[in-house]
C-alpha cells in the first residue's frame, strides 16, 4: 500500500508506527508541520507562527498538492482535531484517524471549538482507531459513527521491552512527559518522605516538557540530594533498559487512554504504582498487577511504592501476571497486524471486519 501518514514527526510514537509499516513493505510517506529525525524523511508542511486552530488548516493547500503528487491508497492521520481535521479537509478517501487520548479525553471535552473540529473530522473518516475502550467511547460521544470505531491498543515490542536478568535495588522510575496532565508534582511530594525512609531508594525522571524547570526546582527543594536524576528524553532502547532494571514504575496521570508507558513497564517487569483512572483499569486492578491510588493522593502513592520495595513475593506475582497480559493482549506486532488488516479493507473497498474478527 501507498500510505500517507499525517502526524507530528517529532514524536517517538509516530516514528515507531511508520517504521512498522515500512518494515511490512508499504510505501509510507510522512507529512508533518513538526520536524522529525532524518530517517523518518518527513515532508515538511508550512507551519505559520499562529495558534494551532489556524496553523493546521492553513497548511491544507500544501498538503493537497503533496498528496496529489504522491497519490496514496490511504491517508493515515494521527490526533483528531489537527491532523485528523487536515485529512478531512484534504478530501482524499479513504482516510483513517488515530485518536491519541488527550485529543478526545481532554481537549475536546473542555473546548467547544475542539469538539466541533473533532466531530467534523471523524464524521468524514473511513476508520477511527482508538487504543482503549474508554477512548472509543469518547470518540462515539464526540460524534464518530459507531460502525467505523475500532479499539486496538498499539501494544509493546516484546523483543525490546523485557525484564533484565537482575534489577537495580530501590530504583523507581517515572517516564511520563513533564506536562500538567501527568501530575509529576504529586510524584515528587510522595517520594520525598519515602526516600528518607528507604536508604536504597532512588528515582529517575525520564522525559521532558513545559514543566521541567519547575519540577527540577521542586525536586531540589523536596528530595534528598543525590537520590534523584532528571535525564530528559531518551531513545526507545534506553527506555527499555531503564524499565528492565527498575523495581517500580510510577505514574500519577490525571487522564490516559491506554498508556504506552504502563504497557512497557508491564512488559519489562517494573511494578506499576499508577493512578486509579479508567485507562489504567483496562490493564491492571487494585492488587491485580499493580497498586492503584487516587491521582492526588500522595500518601497512598508513597504507600504503594514502599510496599512494592518491601514485598518481593507480591511484586513477583504481579510481574508474572503482567507478562501474561502483555502476551495475550498487548503484543505490538499482533495488534498492528490487526490495524494493517483494517487498512487493507479500506483500500480494497471492503467493509471493516468486526473488532472480534480482525
């Protein structure tokens, strides 16, 4: 297939997605307003220094010309109110939209203009892909025709994300971006007394974002010196190695569909201490593969981390359970093969198979 992928080229999820479909033998061209790494070979679209509500639609004429030159069999767009909207405005069929979570769970919920953009795009799409059932429900509420919505978690590359032979005693990791929705402030406040009680405990913060400077300042004020590090964005291989040797994975996110970070931690064997939100409950439950806490409950977060560091039998049971769940439901290659079959049906003009039959 000739696939035109419209997405943020700077994001690792875009890069992994495109690498997969290219490895499957498809001719995939990336069109993006954001700059990506050289191997992605993304075609830059004009990015006017304007708010996104104007910046993305204004790039549509250039996108139309680029698509006319490429003549794709399928347009594959990511993030509903920007690249999904661009795909709808470009007018080529068939086209698919992949929702990424915050586009429907957060932005569309609080912003009438975003809701209108999302509804416009999804009602013109041939397929709406969601990586969790709660996101699929949000897509339908936002106006997506129910018959074209499919929930397929992207999953994890199990060859890359797998346990190490040994774990680093006391290593706690946070790999969420440094943005308000990921609530790293609660993580820092929770870990401050815990690091004092557990002499071997230490924390690594991977990722980056608009709050990084503020979070680093808070860590200097609250956490013991030498017991924490901020390491910024790291490539997938380094992320896999970090999770593979960690004892505990922490996420206090306020909203998620299927968290890729959670699935990677489960596959790598880092015990999840995560917020009790709907997206996480599709994969783990209280005492069933994880410790769950209300997102702002720093005492319960700290309790979960402390218990995980102290109870090796409990965490071993959870790791075995989580590994089985990833094999059964969260394998990247199996799940992307399902999505590839949906794409093949669209290109061939066949009806989409039911989710259970894909």
